[in-house]
């Protein structure tokens, strides 16, 4: 997938996330001062959040890349997928048991 298409898809997903929108709608009115200009305040909050988000996601990405190149072999990857599948099946069985 091209980088531009991937970025567009990720942006659309993040911008339409209802949990994030509700979080901002609940948080921003408590922080913003109604007697000052709202646009500059909102701009600072948005830029700060975006900067911190990019920094944290970039850190996660770099760490995942380092760990993958050092530790992940095909055998370990296959084993990880098998264990993950068993764990998810266990969660599904637990949910099914609780519903009965």
C-alpha cells in the first residue's frame, strides 16, 4: 500500500473515532477559557496532542522495529501466532460460558 493511501486511511480512522471525539468534547470545555480567543487555545491543545501522539507512536514503532529485527524469527513468529490464537479462543470460550 502506498504511503499516502496508508496515511489517509489512518487519518480517517483516527478522525472518525467516536471515543476520541467524545473525550475531546468532554475535556476541552473544562480547559478552555471562554474569555480568551478559543481558536488559539484549541490550536495549542490540538498541536500539543498531535505532537505527543506522533512522538509516542514513533517511539512504539521504533521499539517494535528493533525488537522484531533482533528477536523475531519465522519460528518464533509462528509460535506467537499459535499462542495468540489459543488465548483468543480461551477468551471466546470464557465469554460463551458466561452467557450460558
